C-alpha cells in the first residue's frame, strides 16, 4: 500500500515516539508505528578529592538528566 508519513515524533530518553503513516489513496486508512523510549545513557565525570573536600562522580545524560 503506498503511504506517506503524516506525523513523526522522535523517542526521547523517557517518552515513546511514533510515526503515523496515511494511505495515499484513502486517508481514513492509517498506521502508527511506536518507537520505544531509548532510556538514559549516562557519562561520568570524576571530581577528584582535595585536602579540604571529598571527591565525587557526576553522571549526566545527553538530555540533561544527572545525578
């Protein structure tokens, strides 16, 4: 069935995305493909301890979430 994309929303770390296709011959026929959330992908940055403060590690995802 020939089709075109009527809407596309990318999945994020926490929220599913989707692509909705519409039939070129009959717009009442649609299909939605759900793209699962991709989950966080953290990188770590180590802050070394000093004589006066303890060290720690910060984990940050490309979306900005960190702990």
